[in-house]
C-alpha cells in the first residue's frame, strides 16, 4: 500500500482545477507533496507508488518546464510514461482532439496530463475518457499544479491562514492567478491582485479578492508577492505603453524590497523575465523562493499523480 492509498481524502477521478477542490483536499495534496519531499531528502531516488500505472503527457501547447516536471514526477514514483506532442501528430491530418486522446487511451493509459490553449479542453477530455485527467494548464482558465506548488512553497515558510498575498502583473490573461486565488482563499489567506488597470478584470473582486493599481502602496502590508509573467503571447492589443514603464511601476526591485514588510517572500512562476517582473538581484536574492518553487513542482506533481492513481486503483478493484 502506498502513502496515497492510505490517505482517506479523495480528490476524485480528475484534477481539473483548484476551484473544484475543498480546503481539506488541497491540504491533503500539500501534505502528500511534503511527504515526497522528505522521502527524497532521506535519499530515496525512486519509488514504486505508481508501479503498473501508465501516464500520458498530452501537450497541445508548447511547454518545456511543466512537461519535464510531470515526466520526472511520474518516473520518480514508478509510472511508465508516454509523450505526445501536437506537432507532427494526426491532428495535422484532420483527427479531432478527442479522437487523438481516445486512441492514446486505448493503448492502456491510466492517467492523462493535458495542456491546451483552449479553456475547458481538459474538462472535455474528462467527459470522454475513462482515464483520469490532470489539467496542466488550459488557456486562461486554470493551472492547478502551479498554484499548488506556489502555495506549498509559501506554506513551508508561513502559515497560510491569515497571510496577505499579492498577485502582481497580468491577472487578465493568467491561469496561474485564478488557480492561486481559489487555493489561497480556501486556505484562509487575504489576496490582493495588483497591476495596470488594463490587466485586471473589472469583475475580479467577485472572486473575493481586493484590487490595487499601485504596488508601492500595498507592499508594506503584504507578506508574499507572486510576480506573474506578462502574457504577451495571449494579449490582443497594447495593455500598457511600454515594457520599461511596466517594469518601473510593477517590477520588484531591491529598492522596493527595502520598503516592503520585513521578511517578504518573493515568488515568480517561470519562465521569469529578468528586468521586467523583477530585477536580477531580487531573483537571486535572499527573499526569492523561485528555485524552491521549481523543486516543489516535482513533489506536488508526484502527489497529484499519486492521488489520481489511487482513484484509478479503486475503480479497477470495484469492477
């Protein structure tokens, strides 16, 4: 029996977003990720928790970091992996997105990790596949494992309950922001979104967050800033005059660190744009937890895959 099998908290057959999870389910994933981190620190290089499970990585949108992390996570806990890339696939010959996934599932796949530029694509797969589906990012909708690794990184330093976290940058186009908002609020944090008015949706406060447009004004009251990458590839039009002006108004600098609350935690989902969202001295400085995020991404994805494999085994045993 694996540690995931012994955990009574189920997250269901699929992991499509943080919005669908309860605080208990989020905490269960974070606790399991922490278990995998501690196991690794004790010297265990490879586990067999997912022995007999086949994980297919279906990436219909370019991603090196997330794809590599999921691949390593699956192999670290004993799964077999299958990689699929839309480039050069049967999709270019007219095959549908769902038919491609059904064909891959028919090869004996248990879990499907899906990234797609269209919001809701993993949900569509979940309605057609018997395999468990894990959302690795769908358009501007959600990116659940990124939010979980961000929250785990914060939790390793501070108690989430009562913490004030600022999400700074391109909120309008950020799936990471939406997943973080859902997760942080459910765990009891106060969330402020900050950026140019053009990059903050007018309805964002309906999610339970506060909106701010001046980073210097909120810095003295926040415990953690998560600096979101400006999503130039998803923007249609000009949302601010220049990159230089954005960096001047919303980039995290050494001077801003000095004016911020003591012990400020700085996060930034990669890839980071040095000199835009933050300066090199901040990225590499003592307040930065960026490399911790990368490391925690592996453990969070190990935990999520284990949780879904747990449901897969239960389904098999009930048949």
